[in-house]
C-alpha cells in the first residue's frame, strides 16, 4: 500500500501508540450485551413458547 | 465525493486501462444480474404476501430460482472477480500477465451464466421443454435441464481460471520481489481463491459426476443424500466467497474513507486464514434435519461452525477500531461522541457502515441457525431467508453497492452522477431490509414456511404471539418494494455516471495500516501450509459422513425417482396437442 493519505478533514495524525480504541470496546460490549439478552429471549421463545417436546 | 477525489493522484484507469476495462465489464455483469434479480425479488415478495399476484403460483419456483441464482451466483461472484482483479493488480502494482487470458475467463463466466439463465427462464415458456425450477439449492431429486448444470459448470471453471490469473500475477510479482511480504489485498484475494478451490470440489463432483449425467439420461437414479451433502460441502463456504469481497472492502477501503488507517494488517491476515481453514468443514450444519447423517457428524459440524464466529468477531473489532481511528483523526472525541465526526454524508461510508450493522444482527440469527437444537425451531421456515437477507442480502450486497460509489470513479475517471441519490439509496436499502428481514424472522418463529407461493392453508391459521400475520405480510411487502426501489436507484445512478465529464487526477490512494505486516510472523504468508491444513480439515470432517452415505445408499443411490422440473411444460404442450389430435380423429372416424 502507498503511504498514509491524510484526508482533507484530518485535523490530527494519530499514530499506533497514541491510539486506544476505547469507543470500539464500548460498542463491542453493547453488542455482547444485546447478544446475551437475545439468547435469554430465545430461551423463552423456544422452550416456554412451545409445548413440551417428547423424546422417544 | 468530488471534493475528496481531486487528489492529483492517478486512478486505476490511468495506470491500468486494460485491466480497468475487465473490471468494469465484470461489475456491469454483476449489476445487470442484480437488477434482474431485484425484479424477481419484488414479484416474489408481493406474491407470497398476497398483495399482488402477477404470476401463476405454479411459476413461483421459476421466479424463486431466477432470484436466487441471479443474486447469489451472478451478482455476487461477478462483482467478486471484478473487485479481485482490481485488488490484485492494484496491490501487486502490476498488470495481469495476459489480458487475453483474463478476458477468456470472464467470457466463460458470461457464457455459463447465459446458459443457466436461459434454462431457468425457459420455465416461463411452456412451448419449450427447457426448465430449471430447482432453486439455488439445486440438489436431487429435483432435476433441471442439462443446460442449467452445463452453464453452472462453465461458470465455475471461469472462476477457477480467474483464481489462476491472480495466482499467476502473484507468482510473477514474487519472482521479482522474493523477499517481500504479500500485500494485504493480494493476500486476501489469494486466501479467498484457495478457499474457493477447496469448496468447489464438492459442487464440481455433484454437478459433473452426478447431476449432469443424470439430467442427460445417462443414469436412471442418483443418491439424493449424496448430492445434497456435496452441495452443502460447497453451499456453506460459498457464503464466505460472497462475504470476502465485503471484508476486503471493510479492511482496506473503509478505513481510508473514514479518514483513518486499518488498525492491524496482521489481524486481517489471521481472519482470512481462519476462513480458508474453517469455511468448508461445516456444511453439514445445513443438514441438521436430514435423515441418514449421524448426529455425531452433525455435532462436529456445529462445533466447527461456532469456531467460525471467531474471525467475524475479530473483524468486528478491527474494522470498528479502524473507523474509530478515522473519527479521532477527524477531531472526534469522547467514548461515543467520535461517531458524530464520521463522514455520514458519504454514501460509500454510510452504506458500508449500515451493512456492517445489519451483519451484526445477522450474526445473532446465524448463531440460532447453527445451534442444532434451536435450529429445529426455525428449520425451513422463512426465518432462514430472513437471516441470509441480512448477511448476503445486506452485509454483502449493500457493501458492494456502497463501495461501487467509491470504486467506480477510479475505474472510469468520471464522478458519480449523484451523491445525494447514492446516500438515499443506501438508507432506503437499510430501512427496506429492516422491515422485510424483521417480518421474515418473526414469521419464521410462528412456523411460516419458506419457498412457498401461497403460505396460507384452509382450516389452519398461524398464531402470532404479537401483532398479526397480515401486519407482518404488509411489512414484508413494503420492505421488498423499498429494496427494489433502492436497487433501481443504484443501477440508474451508476448508468447515468457515464454521462458526467471526464476528469483527471482523481485517484484515491489507500492509507497504510497502523500495525503493518512487519508486525506479523512470516508463516502467515505460507499459503501452501494453510491450503494443506484446509484440505486435511475437510477430509476429517467429510470422509466418514460421505463413506457412510455411500456405504448405505451406493453412489447412485437408494432409488428415488427424479422430480424433473420439466414435467409441467411438457404436459402443457402435449395435452392440447393430444386434444386436437383426438378431435381430428373424432371428426374423421364416424
């Protein structure tokens, strides 16, 4: 790849060591939160929303 | 994108005009398939919800097959070869070795597509016995006209030759640069094509050894479970074949558009290696309810599938971190306030971000599909199309369309016809898919089947836990209509871009990663090693199930009659002829 292209809207260059993706961590934690809630919800949909399954 | 485009740098077209012509041709083939596929998609959405029935329900499977094949074979794969040609030539910074060879594989892919499409559309013409109403999942006992299988075979051979073209370029580059690491885009192209070579073993055997001779009448019967299993051997990794172009764009183009740099080149490489290794030995998870495959094999496939979440979650982190880097370079601050600093008015950026957001939702429904016990709840319901319209239908399709807004000026030296229309288009897609996919998922939970022209039955009603089935149908129909409008806006915008004036110096160089390839071990670039391990994993996952299927049913199966999808038209032609004949005979014979 060619060297860094600074876009016109770049107000500051942030290098590897200065960048700490905390916002990404927050978004990923929110996503895992949503996934966990959906899994719990799925339990209700599958097991409590239906009759018992008879295993023969 | 005009203000960002005039960088003074040469475009891809300036540097490689011959290759740019191939890329444009491949992309146009893709867009034509997309537009046709969207017409069939609209007919389907309005038909099954009983909003508007333009066709006879017996033609529904012709429409469904055309929609499926045009979208997930033609649209996605033509775009892939166009994008991969661009990425290979750009990243190795050298033209292809033989442009005639490149046009040859493109020509083969076009010829194969035309054959398959003629076979499918023949289903609308009762006067002919050509038909292929076998859906995208074209395994036995459904039988298509030989033209369909022949077309598919030629198309796949075209993709193999395309892969060889990329490898050829890489080897030529490597001979001149023996100590260099493979550039990231080149690496992504090569690992994806190696995965494709592994995956297509299944479909090549299924089509060439069984389905084609069977449809030609050389065999009376084949083993349906064997062809189903060989289909899914390919049918799951093909979803990653659709997805990898989107990943390539998220990793290598999106950070630049966001104003930042890719967070980590090595993580990108790890992700593509994981897809090469894990994409194929999972296909049996599509066959959880198939009798004839032991539960143990299904459990192994489920475990492998869950491992596949890893590269996608790695991607979620790397791509979002790269975008955050862009936002912070643009002056964004705060834990989430940086999101406001992003270029949301740029359709390429917004489209790719919305596609990624929907992929996150698709990740959840994918986990439900992959779980063996919960899968039984949604298997063969419309939940499943709801899922894959989030993944291939949005994560892939919307990314490819959005990226075109960025890529097209690089291939034509012309500005996009309208940026605001582009922005509206990606947002309409997102809203339309939100409605349609939500309705499909919820209907699936109520047990409403997929692949059904008239999912309504006498004396039986689907019970909705909340809302009503008619509300969901309306949601589905409105969503489908919005998606159709969005597709037309996209194709028209690109077509009209041909009328904008030629510009020069609008090249957009891609930014360098924050963590470069030098931070990764060289073994990552050992493609022979990863290819070898991928083959071993496939043998481990498939040898015993296939042996057991063949052992029980034989290669040519336990005798299931074919269900030729040409019976209807033949009957329709023969019956009136016989009627006329009988009338003629009746008038002569007293």
